C-alpha cells in the first residue's frame, strides 16, 4: 500500500466452482488456479444452493434434463461441498471460503449447514 500518494494497490482473487462441480471441488479449484495463473485464491464461494449433474471440470454449462429443466444432482449435499472447500483452506489453495446468492428457500439446507 502506498497511502502517502493516496493509492492502495491490492489484488484479491475470488471465484467459485460451477454448479456442476460441487462434487469435484478440488479439481475445479485447481482448474481455476491454473487458468488465473495463481498459487492460491483469496476467496472461494459456493455460488448457488443447487448442484447439477457434472458436465466436466471447467465447463460453464449446466445439464438440462426433461423439459429443459436443470438436471439436479441430489447425491451431493451442500455440507459435502462446504467440507471439501474447508480442505482447500487446509491445503493452502484458498484463504477464505463463503456462500453467495443463497435465498430463503423452503426446506433449503443452507439454513442448517454447520460450518
């Protein structure tokens, strides 16, 4: 920081796994680090409380099922995703983790997710 000149120089990098990567958190994080040419991320976020069928790490498309509705993967819990993200912190790949865009949904697991 150069406060004497009235400037603050800072770079903070935040990203998130795609909805289809909740079961592949480590691979998704490593893919982001490689693309960004970084050794670690400052913040890694769960973006949305829904996991869709895996379409491949690094792909930015969601799988659509019948009637063009998201193909939800109910086998991967938010808690599982969160714990995988905690491991990223332990490994030094991520400094902080968080949750973004969680709206109040009836029956949403986000209300009881133990962190």
